């Protein structure tokens, strides 16, 4: 596994990180707890050292199930990895976002207990929807948490891109944050201007939803029926067909040579984007994780493949 430096944090991270939303929630289908724990351990063995989680990754009865699973899976190796988690939303209380001093401390300390660790390497604002959600007192509290050694770096996990990209830009320029987490895949490229700012400011860039909510997995067909309550259940048959057709078109341009599958192609494409530090894999099992790791081992795309994928891109598809 190749490694990259996460911007001005100086953290040396695996190019492929493991995102754990699927391990604490049925948002992409159920994952057995023993399989989730095994996945974390196997990810370590494959060279993954960056793990992203959140209190939101749970259910209506328990916050942070994924954080607990992560801590169990890491076991005695939990201090040898880089862990990012978030604050402002929980599984039991998603809306509205709470980006204030009290929530930052309560959330941080609860996450540390669940993970079984004394510090968080990267503490993300979990997707503010608009600037008015941010309370002024949060910054002083975050600095206190840093002084206490409970968090090391602060980031912004960007959602509602149009409403919050200026907020993120301001935070980067004022050096309030050291990293951003953005949606990025061949399906969705709207974050490129914000990524350019991050490069300019020396901020780390973590890419999520690289598989376009599973449409780049190669396993979704036009007649696929998604379970009620899962993310993709919201799409009409027409929208599903449009996404499946585009995935097939991308496959003809990107799957060749050492890139043997569409998921590998998606992760390799993300890793080739300028400035990207980490591409998060949302793997639900060991096989999916191993497939994503192969993208780090494969060579970068040549200019012909890059140009062809730019030419066929007609729109940014809505992210989760």
C-alpha cells in the first residue's frame, strides 16, 4: 500500500482508507458484526492505516456503532493508525446539526470511549448545511480539546456543497481547519474548485463516495430493487437506468490492463485527481476492500484515458 501525506497535518496515510458508515448502519445493506470486525483487521493487514468513522454511523437506538466496531477490530493496534471521526450529528439525533462547544466536547469524549483511544487524529465538522449553523464558541472549545491532547487536527466534511463551499474556503484560508472531506468520483466532480483551494492552502483532501453510492460497484443493474430505507431506494427506475448506463460507459474507458474491475477503476481515477490524499473505500466485506487496495497498486491512468473520461462526462450526479 502506497502512502501520502495528509496536507499540513503531516500525517502519513494509506492512499486507500476505510470508511465505516456501512459497518454501523444498514444504509448500504446489513453487515454482520463479526464480518465488520474481521474487515477492520484484514484492512490493517493489507496496509490500510486510515479509518474514517462518526457518531452518526449507528441506528436510532445507539450512536456510533461503527466507532465501537472499529475499536474492536483494531484491538491492540488502535494506536498505530490514523482515525478520523466527526461531530455535530448523531444517529439518534441527526437533525438539526449542532456545531457548538458543548456538542464538540460531548461528542469527542463519547467517540474516544467507543473507539477505546485517548486521541482523535482528525475531528471533522459533520456536514454543516449552512454557515448559520456554526456557533462562535465551537472554535475555542476545539482549541481546548487540542490542548488536552484529545484531538490533533480539525477538518470539514463537506455536504450541501453550494451552500458551504465558501465557508470551507474561509476556514482553510484562516487556518481553522487542516483537511476537507469531499464527494469525488467519476460520477461527481463538483468539488474540484474547493480541492484547488485546498491544494493552494496546503490542506489535506479526503475523498468519499468514490463508488458513487455503489453505482460504480458493477453490481447494480437497471432492474435492481433496493431495500426500503437504504440510500439508493430514493431513485426512480429512470434515474437508476441513467446511472447504470453511465457506469457502463465509464467501464469501456477505464477497465483495462492492470485495472480489472470497475471499482478498481473508480478508486484509481480518484487517486489520480490532483491534490487527493486519501480515497475512502466503503467496503462491506474483505473482498471489496481487497479490490480497492488493488487500485493503489495499479499504475496511474495515461492522458488518453483521462481525456476520454472528461469528454463523456455530461453532468454531476447527486451525491448521498
